[in-house]
C-alpha cells in the first residue's frame, strides 16, 4: 500500500490554498471540510491518530474528484493532494469503515467485475491474435456501447486488425473507494488476459483505465507487457497515416471538453484538437477553461455513483463555461456521463463517435 | 480511541440542548442539508490562517470549536438565522474562506458559524454605471474571472485573491496589490447589504455619494463580523485596461526609493502597483539583483495615452532620485509568483515561528518606523530574519509590510507575543497605524486601546447599540478582554 507523504500533506494543511478557486467540490458544496486544506487537515489528523475513522471523516476525504485542479496553482511541486487522499482512504477499510452508498458497487465489482452490475454480454471481439488490443472500460461497456461500436467501425474502416478481451473493470473504482485488495485482484485478472492476448499495443479511450494501466498496475506489480496508448493519439495517428479520412461534418460549432486526466496527467490536449481540426465543416470554440486549466465535469473518481448530487452540480457549473449553441465533444466516458446531466439537453458526443460518423460508411 | 481534540482558547459555550434546539429550528428555516453538527464541519471551520493556529495544529490542538455550521443561501435566510440566535443568545461567527491572518473567525464562545459560501451569486452587472452587485460568499478569483469574461476588472487583487471571498474583503477592510490605482475595498465598494444581530436587513444605496448623514452601511466595512453579517455589496468595476506597462528600478538605499515614490504620488501619477523592497527582500525575491540595493517594481495600466503619460512622469521622478533601470522581467516574475506563500508551510514544519505585520506610515515616518520595527523584531532572541517592503501607496504615505521568521529556543507562543509586542510598540511610538489591511481579529485587538484611545469606547457604544446581547463574533476587535489570550 502506498504511504501517505506526511510532509506534503502538511504543506497543504498549513497553506491558505490558492487552489481553492479550482476545487470544483469546494465551489459547489461551499463546505470547509471538503476544501483542499480541509481534507488535508483531516487526513493529517488521521495519520497522527488525533482522529478516528468514521463515516463522516471518510465522506469528507472521499470528496475529491481526483481531477488535480488543485495542482494548477499549487506552489508545492511535489504535492498531489488527490493521491494523498486516495492513499489516506485505503486505510479506512482496515478501520472497518466504508461509504455505504458505494457498497453495492463494490459488491458488483467483486461479483461481476463491473461496478454497474452483471455485464450485458461478452466483450470479447475482433481478430484473435491481432497486434492491437482495444480496451473499452466498464463505463462504456455498461452505459455507452455506441462508443465501442464507433471504435470497432474505425478499426474496420482503417483496415487495422484488432481484438478485444473479456474485460473486467481496470480496478480504478475499487481503488478510489478504498478497496485496494479488490483493485489488485481485478488488475491481476486483466493483466493475465491482456498478456495472453499476444497484442503488442493496448489502446484505450478511457482515461481512468489508461491511468490505472500506466501508473497503478506497475505499482501493484502487474505491469502490462504492451505499450499503452490513449485513444486520441492512436486515432490521430491513423488519420495522419491516411488510413482514416474524415469527411464533412454537419455539426458546425463544437467545443472540446478536456478530460482532467488526459489534460493534466497525460498532457494530451493537442491531439484531440488536431482530430477536430481535420474534420471538415467544424468550427472549434473553446470553453472558458480549457487545456491544462480544464475544470472537471463532475465525473472524476466515480462521483456520479459516490456523490450524485454534487456530481450533477459540478456538471452544471462546467456546462455554463461552454459557448452557446456548441456541441460538446469529449474523450472520456465519465465526462460524457457527467456532461449529459445537462438539463438543457445540449448535444454531447465522444470524439471517437464523431470521428466514426465522419470517417465510416 | 483518540483523545478529544484539545482547544486552547475556548471560553464558555451555550448548553448543547440550546444548540440542538437551534439546529432543529434552523433546519426548518433553511433545510437540514444546510445545517451541520458533523464533527468534521466543526473542525474545519474553527480557524483561519493566523500563524498561531498553525502552530497549534502541528501540536494537535485547535483554537476553539463551534457547535454548529449553517449555510444560508439568501439574505432573508441570514436574517432568520440571526434573529433566532439573538433570541437564544447564541454566539454567531460569519465565515468566508478562512484566509484571515489574525484569528478573526475563532469561535471563542462556541455557537454557530455562518458559512457564506453558498451565497455566491453575481446578482447584476450594470455596464452603464460600471457597477456589479455580488453576494458575499463568492470566491475572489472566480469573481474576477466572471468580470473578465464580460470585459471588466474588479481592480481588487489581495494576495488571498484565490482563497478569500468578497464578503471577507469587506469585513476586514482589505487592500489589493493594484490598490494605488483602483483603491482599497472601501473605495471600490459603493454600498453594502448586511444583516444586524437581531435580523434587521439594511442596504446602502448604489449612488456615487450622498450628503444624507453618515452612510450607515459603510459601518460594516472593516467590522469583522462584530455588528452583523455582510451578505452582498455593490462594487465599482473598470473596463479591462487597454495597456499595461511594467518597469523596475533599483536604489542605493531606501531613503532614495521612498522619496522617489513620494514625488511620483505628488505628481498625480497613479501606478497600479508600487512596491519598494529593502535589500533583504530584494535578494529573496529577485536573486539576480544585487542584495545591496533596494528594488522598486511598478505596474501602470489603463487607457493607452494615460499610461504613456504616467510612464514618462514616473521615470522622470525615479531617475532623478538615483534609480537604475532594471527592465520589466522582475515585474513579470512578481506577477507570476505574487500569490505564492508556500514558504510558510515549509518553515512551520521545520519549527519556525513566522508572521507578517503590516502598518501604515506617513512619508515623514516611513523609514523610521521600518527601522524601529526591524530593530524590535531582531531584538527578540531567536529571530533570523526581519525584512520589509512598502506598497499600497498614497500621496500622504504608504503601507509598510514587515516579515519576520524565527527559531526560538523558548516556547513558540511566548516568542510570538514578544515579536508582536515589540513591533506594535515601535509602530505606535513612531505614530503609525497598527494595521493597514490585515485587520484586527483576535490578536491585534490587544493593541486597539492604544490605537484608538477614546475612539474604542465609541466603537463599543456602537456595538452595544447594534448587538445588545453581544452575539456577533464575541471577543474580537479588542472590544473586550479575552482571558485566554493576553499580551
């Protein structure tokens, strides 16, 4: 289990937090207990045994989207409060405390390999032995099969053989909910299947899966033998190679929502925009905050399941930053879900779907 | 089981049964989701960024605990909550984002924290009259961002911009880094809306000025929660500047630098930012510059032709007073780092005691106050650095901002009190005001009698008239003795 870095935690706890304006949870809830330094102080008190675990403490330190918005202005280069809080939460299980609202989701993960319950069918598909393995992730599998269809159509259109395995959740939700043991079990099972696939490259369109494969799997001793490539970079490569040729889109004005992990951890802000620029007929207009300054959609750290009301309020706040009349394009299944909470019925599409619509016959 | 959290300054608290009754009634008024006795909420709102709170935190203690937190969402809800607390004689402390530096929000007598952060709407932007009406709980950076989107600036940039609220600015009579051009918060505020202890709502008028007796709504500016709760304000805004000019200079000594600034202000030029650093701070902030000289940084902004003219007038005065030009890059560096206060977290963890103490000087005593305060701070055993700079400049003087760091061998709180006693004595002896913009809170209340003389009694009488049961932020602004916090 990763150790909490007490010095960094205290740096945050003792700071007036010039990041407060960039913590979406604080800004919608207005609660000091969920301010970055509020959570850091509670975490520090837990470490120093000045505070016992209870559901109220766990609820407060779980109120983190993992969006790293707090790093934008953070003066401490080595500090990632999101990671420190995640590591803090891993102790709660030993204290016998869990968030009751996500208990059914953890049971689902344990039983079915998906937080959403029994899978709707097999996810295995494509050409056995293909060099490319596409990993869709549990959220697309459960809620947005159309984005998986779009990926398949793009591979076929480009003439690229691909395969998909019988996926389990990557383990990300279990870890953010503090069950590292379950996360590691899921990782081990996925790693076995991914290794057996024989593919040389794993492509995923889900930033949470990408982060877990590239950062957590090595930490858990489950490093994947394949190169792991993010969807936007991979599909842009197919366009550049002339294998995908986007045609005119009738969508007109579009605005791109940078998913937090792609923008701030993977630093993939140019690739999705380049794809949009290569689709004729689109005019790209940026939202108020974009690129590495993006603001979370309310979908980070499984918030839609853990804290649905806060998630919806965060989505509303983010949606207000987009230009009127623009279709919102994103590249993350959680962002898609978050932004689809829009009461005004704005059009929200995943980049991969837009690309498939313009490339595939 | 852990021990109950230790409180250092807690005085008497209302009976828990009284608070429980209040909580039920409050939930009926504003919804149960806006009322919390959750211990994590109580722990989180019990403090601000007074360095003493940080020292205690590292020792596993808190200053004092409230018994309830409430989040009203309208002025009417604030009124209902206060009227109820007044009936029950329950102490109430307004809370914004907790960036205060003097213990102003510590709930010394328990009771209720009114957290204003759910009152964060921008009610209207009147472009014709250049006025915005905004609720008290909006975060400063987000307020400015909202105005920028519409092509305006609020002109108020305290170092706490990203971690403070508009209501907090008004309550502690704040000053922003660009204040020489845009004014302090009391110049920017045209009117306030507030609720008194008994629930009375009153709003100032949004006219440029009036000759209609004292403007009572202005009493709230700088009141630090002792009269009631500021719920909204109408503030001036400016079109985003057409041009910005950055310039820096160095002087052989502070005397020359201060004289140059005095003459600039006398000329009528109004640069937005004027900061003159002593040699220690010059070395700390701008290591490329010689630490034997004193840096002056200037930022001028506004309409192009006015900026060009001001630039010329300012250059003339500073160069005539022995300045050497250093270009714009040091100002750019300052702009990039001006909100960064990370050193405090690191030093505190290493066992340091530190603070910043800002006072207001006139020109005639600007240098002598600096020297006297520096001598007093350095004279306390354990001090390793006592430096200063001037900013927030006026035709008649400037704010002097001292920074002190020490590693005392003795008890940290004893050392801290000695630092302040020395600094305040020096400041008062030189004729400076004991605070320019951090306010009074709990700690600086210890010198309010010396600062105000009979004026403090006037303030007490006003407090008595507006809050006869003394429920609003008790123990602050030096109006009464706090037994557990003495000189």
